[in-house]
């Protein structure tokens, strides 16, 4: 007897088999007519005659995070100039509905000069009798330095937890914003001038960077560059504190040329050394940029062929004068929004647009989004969605009202390869094909399943006192274990036997020592969790039955076609479509949607999951 589970597994297997073997048959997806191949490399603006629902959909997918058919139609009803201008010149569009970030209350002024390490924290306490606002115990008390160690680890845990909330808050902005290009560009800049919470260790600096990227999203690149160079997040990340006169640290000077502005081959090692001297003395005090005059090298410097008593701003201005800078930035923006292979000729033309407009980004973006090249066959179906973009796009297309707490947004995108606010290095993420491997393609299907069939019984916070992010501690507490047993992460077997001496108990035994960092780690999680504002744990509010009925579908075949039209930008084979229809027929027991209207939500979700598991869904 064929069960529902077997039918679903068979349909999923058929989809994966077709994806792996490339077996096609006739492609199925109506419309979706890109511009001709001859438009490749052509920056001529498209005309009203070239504009269509499909063109509007392409613009919304690339310049934003996709949208519903109603949102696409609204753009399609405009002229191409009106639609592009609505995206690029968004300053007059109100975003008041987006709430500011609400802090959990972890920070206080005693953490302003947070030590760079635990040894630095305890050494300060040994010298002064206190550190980070915490006094040591009398020295005749065992572990008299424990409060200082606890305090140090508290902030590390607290800022890690709060950064995850910042990531959730930003994702909500991407989903709800009335100015999608602003958030899309902020995401681009986050990957281009990258810093990571894991090193910065202050969620407030990461939050301020997001807000900076939004302010400068489509303004001038020069203004953004100076703002980035003087931002506490970047100054912390690239070690400004040790860049001083007589011992210049080259980190920022190298990265600003190699990654942020010109690219390898357009500067020399001498330029790196001289540029580093110009940035000496640049530092931060809490959230403010400062220049320590005594640490600044005010001698003459020779940089990119120019000689003078340059400071950091002078160096950045000289970088902007280089033709390579405009071409490097224009090409990277092109690869993010259009495709991976701009020719040298096209790169030079785009660089000229940026340079001739004093590095204002709006004219370049307008040129791109209106160009024939953007809508050409070469640019159609070539963009692999990054994990954050992929999840927000999925939620937009499903008509979700907010980013749900189940599944956890941060855990979801991390599983797909992108940890928001924690890029892997100063180079950001590799983008493009790096987002897709066979394992990651399967994981994307799992993610779609988790949003469509959320495990709402599992209310575990994946952060809760667990280094691995697996929620195991919360589960142990619910099973009745005491706190010591629950946090014994190194001995899972012992967790089932509270009478056994556990790792935490061993660490907590009295012994002659100044402090115990293992105990500090456990206490830090507990203290941080007592203050943390919890993430709402609801599931995505979506209604696929209503979506299909609103499309006018009467039969299972029409329902599948409506879902394909809504979610895909590339065609699937007729064999794949038939597999979807067969599954829906079997699940509903009829081809008549009117007959099945009251019970078709889950079957529609099953088909949608399979659509979202296809290779075609990962690309727009």
C-alpha cells in the first residue's frame, strides 16, 4: 500500500533525480522572455515597448528581495524610467513603520574600555583591585578573582546573543522595508567592507555599521569610504589601536586598497607602508572616532605617486582619483546585481559613469537597471541567491508578514553558509557559485521544509547556554535536570544521570585558584539569558490555499502552474511538472480544487517545498 509519506518521498526523489541527471523534456514555465542575446554589454536604456511584467519581476528580484504578484504588477504598470527611479531615488518614501532596534540592556559604562582578553581583564584587576566595574573579593577568599572573570565572559556571551537579535532585526527590515534597494545595498556593503562581531565583540558597533550602510547605501562612495574608515567597528576589526607613529600597522592600509577600492596590482608595498603612516593615530573611544595627535605620523609621505603631509582622508581622496577605483567598484556592483562576467570594455564604461558623477552611486545604479544588458538573455537566470537573500526572498514570495522565530533565522542562514554580521574574513563572502554545492542544495530544500512545516513544538532557543547552538541545555532543563547537570556539555551521557559527578561539578569543586574560566562561562550564559529579550517563536503566517485560489486556479494542474509562476524565474521540465501534479492529485484525491478547498493547504505546501528544492529556485 502506498502511503502519503511514500508518495512525498517518491516525488522528492524524482525532483532530485531530475536535478542531478539533468533530464529535461520540454521546459515548462509560461512567459519569462528575457531580452535578446544582442543586448549583452549594451547600456542603452530599454523603452516602454520593452517593458513588461517579466521585466518588472526581474527588477524586483535583483534590486530588491522579490515580491508578490501584486507588487510586481504595480511596477509593471509604470514606465521603465518610473519603476527604476522608484527603486533608486527612494529618499521620499517613508519607512517609519520599521521600528528601531530595542536593546536588551546588556551594556553599561563600566564596559567602555573592555579588555582585549581575559588575561588583560584579570591583570587589570590585580593591579587596581577592580575591572569592568567589578571589585575582586578579599584575597584570602578562594577564587577571589572570580567576579572579574565572570564579568569578562558575561559581555562576550551577552554581545553574541544580542548580535543574533540584531541580525533578526535587520532581516525584518529587509522583509518589511518600503525601500528595498536601500537594504539590498546595505547587505552588499556589509560583504564588501566586512567586519565581524566575533572580533569586534560589541553588538552596538555592528548595529551602528548597519545604520551607516543604510545612510550611505546609494549616496557617494567617497562619503561611505570615509565613514567606514572612521567607524569604530572597522577601527576595532583592523587593529587601529596598534597603528601608531614609529610602528605603523598595515592592516587597514592594505585592505582599503586590495579589497575596498582598487584591487590587487594597482598599488605597491611602498604605497601600503606610506598609507599606513597616514592612518596612524586613528582610533575610537567607545562609539566615537578620535585622532590621537601624539600617535599620528605627521611627516611627509609618498603615496601613489603623490608626496605630502597626508592624513587618512587625504589618502582616501588620492585613492578615489585612481581610474582603477571607479572600475573596481562599478564591476563589483555589476557582479552583485547583474552577472559575473563584465567585459573589460563594459567595466571601463561603468567606471566612467561612476567617476563622471563624482562617485555618486545613484546614476550608476540607474544606468544598470535601465540598460538593455540588465534585461538581456545573458543576465537572465544567472544570479545565485545568497543565503540571506534566499530566505528573505522565500518569505516575500510566500506573502509572510514577518520573519518567523521558528525556524530560527540566524541558524537557518548559517546552515546555508552566511552568518549575518559574522563574515568569514575582511574579504566578506565569496558570492556566486560558492553558495551552491550538492550538500548546500539539499540544505536549501531542508530550509524550505522548515519554513513550510515548522516544528512549532520545539520552542528551544538555539542559543540557550549551548556553545554548539543546538538547544540541548534548554532540553535538559525541561527534562528536570538541575542547572549543574544541564550545562555539562562535555558529558552528554552524564546528563541522563544527575547522580554522576559532572564536568561542571568538577570545575565547581573548591580548589586553591584565583578563578575558574569554565565556571565563568556557565555563569555568563545564565546572567546574559536573564536579561535577553526573547525572539518571538511563532511560525510564518502564510496561506497557500488563498494564494492558489486568488490565482484563479480550478484544477490541480492549474494550481501547480500558479505556484511555478509565482516562485520560479527559470523553467522546470515537463517531467518535473508532471511529478508535482501527480503528487497533488494523489494527496487531494481529485483534480478539482473546489472539491478539495477545505483540506488542500498541506498538500500545496508539499508541492511548494519540492519547487523550492529545485536548482531552478536557487537562481533568478
